[in-house]
C-alpha cells in the first residue's frame, strides 16, 4: 500500500545553504533547487535525502509549495501532481496547469489586482523612505496576479519586517501576512495552499481510495492544508513545530 504525501519543499525537504545545519559538512549536502542559470540555491542534508527517497518509494508525492511553477520545475523533486504559488496553481502529472483551477483562480483574482499593486507600491515607497534595500513585486502565474512578495536584498529580516509593519493598516481585513525568514507574502483570502489541496485531494482519494494521506510542512501557512490530511509531520525546530510543540514542553 502506498500513501499520498502532500509535502512542502523549502525548509522541509531542502533549504538554502545559510539555513543548513552547521553540523553537516558542506560536502555532504546535495543541491536540489537551482537558479535559472543552473547554479545551486537549495540543498538537502543526508537525512532529507533519505526522507525524499522514502517518500518517493512509498507514496505518491505531491509538492505543495509557495514556489512559482518555474521555480518548482527547477527543483529536482519527483511528483505525481503538484501545487505551486501558495495554491495559485495546480499542476497535473505532466507539469501542465490544471485548466479548471486556473479559471477559478483567474475569476477570483480579477477583483483584487488593484489592491495587490497598491500594496506593492506602498511597501516600495516605505522602503525608499527608510532607505531599506527591499525587492517588492506582485507574483503572477499565467498573467494572473496572486500575491505581494517582499524580500530584503541583504537578508536583513528585521528591516524587512519593520518596513512591512509600517503599512499593515493598509492590508484589507481577511488577508494573510505570512512571514518566513527573509520572505513576507501578503495574500488575498481566496489564495492559500489549503484551497488548492481541498480541490485536488478528492481526485487523489478517488484514484487511491485506501491510501492514507500525509501532510508534511514547516510553516504556519502549511497547517491548514495539513489539517485536511489523515496524518501530519513537521521538521524539528521549524516554525510550525515551535508553535505546535514547544508550548507543550
């Protein structure tokens, strides 16, 4: 019996070199995520490689990632189907976007385009006034604007978060502000990994009705889709583990 594994990628199955455990020699790290020019960006430890091999051999592996479709394709991870862009994209087994989900997301996004661009411009202006070296953009897939992403070019997370905090009063009610290291994503309420999982999971269960579904993730925004699964796993020391487990210790 094989399981269905819905798995986050970054900081779950691999991470940037800066986030790799200090006790693992660099020569033992395996590059799995790559830039457009082919240079390595993300690395897996031996234990993460063992986890990937175990999942690949015992489960239908379905990445559930904040990565864009393009960035997902540059990660050397096998998949049966996939969810990308914080749930804005569902990919079929051949890597093509699911047309029904694309139509659904496009219809929901049509009303929020101006809000996304206004938030982008407001954060960029705040960064300019603070002389903060931020890169702020609206992430889109197939021409559909999905969410605002802000990063600090020199990975100064304190400056990044302080700059975003200064404009929080302009974020509409019900929107999500997701912080994970040097990434801040501001997302409308219709966007989220859990919405795409809720759409895809019935199809996976219909194809494999007796397969247990395992949700694996590291961040607070992974928890809603993991709650739709039969079982849940999280890396030790992750954002989600700290929130869920440390209060119990």
